[in-house]
C-alpha cells in the first residue's frame, strides 16, 4: 500500500509554492498554527506542508480577486 505522490500541475509553480509554504510556516503565525495542528492530527509533516501550500494559494487568489493587502 503505497502513499500517493504530488505530481500534477506545473513543476515550477509547485516548487515555488512548496518553498513559500516552508517560509510561511516559519514566519507567519497564522500558517504556523495551522501546520502544527494538522501535523499533530495527521502525523505526517509533509502532508501538512502541502496543505499549507494549498491554503497559501487560496489566500493569494483571494488577495488578487479582492485587490486587498495580506492581513
């Protein structure tokens, strides 16, 4: 029973989102608490990082849509 891999989408965007998620976890309290809660619940740190990357993408899309600053 093998774990799934993330391989869809554009690789450059995927790599950029992954690195941005790592930075967001370290610097932004909002993403750090989300990451720690998910990592504790799922027992998988990589899954939690990918969830933060997706959350970051949703937040970025909302910022562009609403033309507001990140808060």
